[in-house]
């Protein structure tokens, strides 16, 4: 019975230690396991002498009882005494065997625990290695995530910057598309009784005797604008070709380039008077012809001052009359020219407006 109890107790110690390992969810404390094993071994070694003493005490008691039985039962036969000694020897042998069995069983249990401990220690090393590898992979994953997030942020910022630049460029493009260069190149306005083109007065009054050099330059600007408008709308004049040459511009007959009229005033006015007046009448004819072409392409287009021969708005451009009439006639001429400039700008801007609305 003593051997069976010790085996049960050793088995219980082993089960308790293994249960503590299972409760740790795989996280084994090696020092704690070693401490429990040492405690179990120490307790087993302490119990072993006690068990031996107990067995000796039981043996002595059994011997004493046997002696008392022999003394009180001296009347028994010698055969009974021999049997008693035989039983005592058998009991001693059994107790020795039990002691050996108990000690061997404990040693087997301890060896088994040591093997379990070694296996658990090996598993613990594997778990620690796996945990370190997992932590390293996790750190690498977080680093890659941080790099990807940073790259995404930089891409978003670059995209936003690029979109801003595109919007700015698109706005500038729209502004340029709606800009007509001739509007900036030729400014036609008025200054009291004078028509003005690019700051040059066209005409003269007794009270304001404008220099002929300024008037000739103004005619050169007007001739350049008219020729540019015709080229821009791909229109060819039927009778005269405008030849812009600054202050020495002229108008030449189509098909007979040798015949031309000077659109400027000279010091030898008497000799060139008819040529200058004919040039002014010819340029009026060209403005009228381009105006009629504009009215055919745009029904809303109509020159503010009608041109008929040498008259514009009912006022003649011939110099033979008064300076006031001549100056007013030239002012009307510049107004018609400004109207043609506005029509050309509208004509160019219309398809651009449709393009902008579709974009």
C-alpha cells in the first residue's frame, strides 16, 4: 500500500506541473519549472527517510507482537514458532522490496519530469525564436507601411500641386484665347473733335493746327489696320490694294500696280493734292467693301457711318472744304474702322468661346 501511495503522489506532482504549463498558454517560465522540479525532488527525498522509519517501526512492532505471542503461547508447538519466524522474514523481504520499489518509482518519475522539462525548454526556445521572427516581420511590415504612406502623401501633394498649375495654366489660356491682339495693337478713340489712333490725331482745326507729320503717321496706322483686318479674315479688295508704309503709305490699283495714290501730305501740296485726296477716297472704298463683307457674314454687323464716294456719314474727306468738316469726316472714318476691328475680334472669339464651353 505504501508504494502505491507514493506512485500516486509522484504522478500528482507531475500532473500539477504540466497543468501549470498548460495554464501559461505556451509562455513557459523556465526558472519556475526548475524551481518546482527541485521542490518536488526535495520533498520526495525528505519523505523517503520517514517512510523508511515508518517501515522499520512497523517491522519492530510486528516482531514485538510475534515475541509476545510466542511467550504467551509457549504451549504451542515448535512448528508454529517456525512458521512465525518464516512470516517475519517474508515481511522484512516485502518491506525491503517496497522501499526499493518506492525509490525506483520516484527516480523514474523524476527522470520523466526532467525529460518533460527538457522538451518544454526546447519548445520554449522554438517559441522564443518564432516570436522574435514574428516581431521582426511585424516591424518590417510597419516600416513598409510607413514608407508607403509617406509615398502616398508625397504623391497626393504632387498631384495637388500639378492640378493647381494646370488650373492656373488653363486660366491663362482662356484669357489669351479671349484676347485679340489687334485690340491691343490698335487703340482707336477720340480726343474732343479729333479721332485718334494709337495716340495720333487724324485731322486739324484752325484752333488746333496738328502737324502734318502726325496726320501722316495716323494715316499709316489706319492703312496698316485695314490691311491686317483684310488678311485676318482672308478678304481681298476688288479695286485697290492697301500698301501700309508708315507715314508714306499708299493705295495701288489692283492689276495696275504702277498707278498708286499717296496717303500722306507733302510740302509740295499743290502737286500731290489730287493724289492725296484720291488715296483718302480709295481707302474709304476699301472700308466700305470690307464692311459689306462683314454684314454678309454677320447680320448684326453694320457700319455706324455709311460711306458713299468721298463721303462718310455725309461728310466729305476732300480737303477743299473746311478743316472742321474734314476732321469730323476723318473721325467718322476711324469709327467705322473701329467697328470692323470689333467685328473681327468677335469673329475670332466665337469659336474659341464654343471651345471653352465644351472643355
